[in-house]
C-alpha cells in the first residue's frame, strides 16, 4: 500500500493500480492526460471498473488514503469534486425516466468547477443516434469548461464524432478472439467493438437467435464492426512490437554501459601493471649498476637480462629496422644510453653505459644523439620565488601532470621546502594513480600520504622532501 499525494495539475497516470474493493483483480494502467477519456469495447470487459478505478484513485489521493499502485510511475492530479454518474436515475415515484434523470445529472455537472466526472453508459435511455449528437455537444462544452470527464459507451457513433479532437483520449476493452472472452485489459488510441452477439452466446442465448440477430443487424454494419476489430488488432500488434523494440533498446543501453565500465577498469589495470613493471625494471637496473661497481661481469649480464625482461612490451619495437652500427656510435639500449666500444660481427656489440660494459644484440640497439657536454662556466641559479607550497593538477592528463609535478618538486627543493601539498582530485582514479607512482619513483621524495580531510582528503597528497 502506498500513499500518493495529489499534484497541482489535473493529469492522471496510473500504473499497476488495484481497486480497493476487488480481490485477485488485474492491475490497471492508464494515461489520462487529456480532458476526456472515452472507453469503448466488449460487454462485461471491465469498462465500468476502469472508470471506477480512475475516480477512486483521485478520491484516495485527495484524502491521502493508502492504495495499491506503482507510486514511481503514477501521477494523480487534484480536483475540487469527484462525481460519479453510474446508476440508472429512473424514479417511478417522481415520474422521472432514465433519460430525464440523466439530463438532471448533467445539468448539475455544469454548475461544478474543477471536477472529475465519471459517466457510465452515457447514451443510456434514449435513441443512440440522437444521443450521440447531443452528448457530443455536451462533452464539447465540458471541455471548454476545463472539466475532466471519463465516459463509457457501447455506441461507436459518439466515439467516432469525438475521435478527431486532440483533447479526447480513446480507450478500448480488449476481446480475445481465440477464447471468445474479454481479457479485462485495455488499449489506448482505438475504438472497440461491443461484441454484443458473442457476449449473448457466451451467457446462454440460443445460437439460432444470435444468428438471426446478426442477419437483422445487416451485412454492412457487420463489415464495419469487422473493420474496427481488424484495425484494433493491427494497433495491438504494432504496440506489442514497439514495446519489444523499446525493451531491446533499453537492454542494449544497459550492456553499453557495462562494456564502458569494464573497459575503464581494464585500462586502469593495464596502467597499474605497466607502473609495476617499470618499478621492477628500475630495481633490476640498480642491481646491474651495483654489479658493475663490483666488476662482476656475469652478475652484470644476469642483472641486465633480468631488467630487460621486466620492461613492458612495446608494439613499435617489433618492427624490423635495417640499421648498421660501428665502434664509436652513440646508441640507446632500451631506456639506457651508451657508446659502442667493440663489434662482434653485425649482430653483437659491446657497449659502455653508466660505467659498465655489456654485450648485447644489435637488434636491441638504435642510434641516438650524443649528449653534448659544455665547458664548465660560472653558473647562476634562478630560483622561482613565485613558486608556492601547493600544486594543483586538476584537469591534466597523467603525462602532463607528471611533468608539472616534476618541475614543482624541483622548484620546492631549490626553495628549501621540506613539505608540500599536491592536489589531484578523485575522479576516475587515473590521475591519482599516476601521481602516486611518480612520487614512489622520485628519488627526492622521502614519504607521502593522503591529506587531512580539511585539506582535500583522498584528493590530495602531503609530500615530504
């Protein structure tokens, strides 16, 4: 049971509403956004109960009475009065006929303002053709008065007269041709057939009488009913397929979102693995340099091999290069720079780098420019006094952020600061991850930690230099 409060407009949208007086009832869903809702269709198909359900929902919302419905998909407007014209007003004692009583009831409706009115069997008690013309004009006048009216009728003429108005919503009770029974379901936008003959047969009227009645009804009228039913079937099929398309589209959007999330997770995992491999490589290079200082040739080669295995694979390095090398060439071996001091054929070379000699395959080498060493002169250091204790990296890509952070730390060291704060934000976590790895690898960073909450919390780092 849900509490639904009346809204300030007159729109009524019900989803899964169950009338409180019914048990084991089918939930009702209806969109009554226009001024008039005209319900047609099969006899004993639930038209009157739909009308009563709409009136009941407005009444219960007005007085905040709990009801059964989907509150998130429902919307109930506010009305000063809720009126029901349902019972036969005939009164023998007061000499009032059914039709006369109905006219009295409609005369009272014209006196109301901001009312929700339900009229069951609107053409009750008089000639249907004359009634259709009369009630068409009455409903037009009620629309001008901004009244909200729910109408049920078996007569297609009134529905046809009102169908071309933009402020009139049509709804039909659905009949199952296979089981020859009403489904107690409704479809908006169509005029329904009454199925009077089928209902009569279902409730025990002799088939011969039903057959003769059809003959009296006439072929042309029956053809019109068949055309109406055929149109209703096509409309139902179209709406069913439209719903299938909507469901599949929603499913595709859901899967698209899941794939996007998975891709972002995989990219973040790749960045973490690359950073871990780079750290392992740096450790292995340090071991190789330590072996070089000890003049242990075998340890050097073992350490270099270990370091090279730690490097992340790069697709560009699998491309074959037709480079030739000679003694004295300055080359790069992975990320290290060295000079060739001897050759062993065309496939192997001994290079000297960082004070150690290593024999490597020439396919792992590539030419690079020698570092020019300028003669030492008097050096003056320009310290950027404008540098602050804070570094804001918001909005930068990971590589841009690392460059800015490197310069910031250098400026901080030159200025003699031993503690600074770096703002990187939280976001997707990529920038935070890049900053963390940069600080771990930086030789002048002693330690770092997340900032206190008042200084940025997880979106910032306090760095000790």
